């Protein structure tokens, strides 16, 4: 019997319509029959119950594109080693999934559909298990000691961590971490720069409003804390080795971190770089701009205009006025293009820039093609 992919997709769409009830049923079934698995999952699962279940439904019902998803599944399988998942755990998850699908499918559930789900789950599980077992020479997770914590602003911390074993990542990749203050809640962070001689690297963390882990990291991390990290992941922000086309780098807030990491590989290859950033902690922006080889222009999002100077000062943002005062920290002369996202203030910022009469400063006009 072959797999009917359309039937699988329709079946998942029907079940997913039941919303939060689906993960609730799945986890109740899983933990009722396999209480030993409970400890692998976060203590409170109220707000993220559907991470695994949504993935199971989407990934497995999309298995007709197997070739396209194999690398992703392999990475997922290897990544599951950080949750201490092994081959023996897969049947329990498969059974709970099928029981959940049967429960919510009602009269649509047929032996043929059951066969499709079991087969598709088996295919996905085999790829994940195979990749995880093939990576047995790598540690399932890495331990990192926090050696330095610097609060850059009320809501931002820059931390330095040193892995106990070599942890090789490519600039632009991210790493899932688990911190002792929030066990089993893994979150991705992005190394900001190449590793030092001791293998240590910087992480920039910004509090997300109501965020369980980011708040704990920024407010609660102390030097000496030991974290866990998964294998580095991601290919979307990494650069192919060797010379390449000119770059436009766009970053806001802690998004500066991967951009900073990317400076090392482009250091020697002579391409031109246009930096665009919001003006978070500005000292950092100048340092990066001064180090960027081939910098051709800087585009900066000024979140505040001059009339909001006090708020800008408290939140460490630049206004056009302070930007001009800070420009001496930029060791090279490049065009600076300011822009602003909120329409009511754009005219005001344009006017303020004009009044400053600085030839290097202008407003970044939407739709205009620049040639640097
Ligand atoms: C590939 C990748 C790389 C990342 N790199 C970094 C990094 O270098 N530095 C860093 O500080 N963060 C980074 N993040 C974000 C980080 O992983 C967490 O998502 C973030 O810290 C929030 O986690 P939390 O537990 O505090 O929030 P949660 O408790 O999970 O969420 C609280 C609320 O905030 C919302 N929320 C969650 N994440 C975000 C977000 N990023 N922006 C806005 N709202 C959000 C949720 O929907 C929820 O409503 C990265 C994320 C990814 C996917
Ligand atoms: C085909 C099989 C599986 C698929 C497709 C799958 C997929 C996923 C995905 C995509 C995530 C989210 C990862 C992230 O946010 O970084 C996840 C999380 C997780 N998975 Fe799996 N998984 C599978 C099997 C298993 C098995 C067998 C176990 C072991 C019991 C397991 C345990 C976990 C745990 C503990 C988490 C973290 C949950 C959380 O943070 O809420 N998974 N899985």
C-alpha cells in the first residue's frame, strides 16, 4: 500500500482545527502511558504545549517532499540529542500521536488513514534517529560557563560564555541554550563574533516583554553559571566562503550580534558593505562600523527625534542631534542615512537633519536608488 499524501494533509488540517485541545490530548496520552518521559519536557507547558505536536503534524503530513526535508529532519534528529531523546522514545511519541489523530478524526478515521500516519511517522522517525546515531561522536549537548555579564541597558545584557568542550560554529549560526534558572526551556541565541582563543564567545540578549527565559537571563545570570547548549544551527545568515557580492547588512537591537559575527569572514575579501541598524547601544555600532572592511555607507533608524531627547537618552537611542555629536567616534567618512519608521515624525526628522547642516548626513529616501 502506498502513502496518500493528500489524505494525510487533509487529515492533519481537520485535527489541527481543534486548536489547543490537540496538544492537551497528546501530552495527556503520552505522559499517562509513559510517565518517565514527563521530566524531559518543561515544567510548565501552558504556553508552549504545541511546539512538538504542531511540528509532528506539519512535518509528517508533509513527508511527500521527503528529499527536500531530509536535511532539516537530520538536523532536528541530531538536535533532539540535547533533550536526551534516544531511539527507544520514538514509539511512545508515535503511539500518542496516532491516538490523538484517531480521537479528533471521528468518523473520518479509517484503517487506511491509520496506515498512512504510522508509515509516515516511521519514515520521519527513521531519518531523525539515523542522523542522531550517526552524530554519536559529538556530545549530545555542550556545557558553557558564563565568565562575564554586562548589563548594557535595562533590557539588554552582553554575556561571555566559554564552552567546556570545543563548540565549532559558523558566523551567522545560532545555538539553543538552556539556563539553570529556567530548566528545559531552550531558546536560540546567536554568537556575536568569532570564538576567542579559549573558544569563548559573546551573546547579546534582550528582554522580550513577558519573556520567561530572556528576562531570567538578563536579570538573573551571574558569572560562574553553567548553561547547556545544543549544536549550532542555521544556514540562512551564513556566508559562502571566499569573496562574494557587496553586502547590505540590516540589523536591529540584538540582531547586531550575527552581523558582528559575519565581519570576521568578510574581513579580507574586499567587498563593499552597507550597514543599516537601529541605534541600540551606540558605542557598539561605532565599534562595528569602524571594523567593517569596505564600509560604504551607514543607514541608521533614529527611533526618536530631537524633541524626545530625554526618552532617547534613557533608552540609549540616538536622535539626529546626538548622532552628530557622536560622529567623531566614526573613524572614517561615509554617508550616513537616517530613517524613521513612524510617518508623523518623518518630516520632523528631515527638518532636524537639514538644520544640522552636516554634509555627511541625509535622510534615507524610500524608493531612491543609491550608488556608493
Ligand atoms: C534563530 C534565532 C536566533 C535568536 N538569537 C537571539 C539573540 O541573539 N539574542 C536574543 O536576545 N534573542 C534571540 N532570539 C530570540 C530568543 O530565542 C527568544 O525567542 C527570546 O529571548 C524570547 O524568549 P522568552 O522565553 O523570553 O519569551 P517567551 O516566554 O517564549 O515569549 C514571551 C512572549 O514574547 C513573544 N516572543 C517570543 N520571542 C519573541 C521575539 N524574538 N520577539 C518578539 N516577541 C517574541 C512570544 O510570542 C510571547 O508572547 C533568537 C531566536 C531565534 C529563532
Ligand atoms: C518524528 C518525530 C519527532 C518530530 C518531527 C519532532 C519535532 C520537534 C520539534 C520541531 C520540536 C521544537 C524544537 C525547537 O523548538 O527547537 C520538538 C521539541 C521537542 N521534542 Fe520532538 N520531535 C519528534 C520526536 C520526539 C521524541 C520521540 C521525543 C522524546 C520523547 C521528543 C521530545 C521533544 C522535547 C522534549 C522537545 C522540547 C519541547 C518543548 O520545549 O516544549 N521529540 N520536537
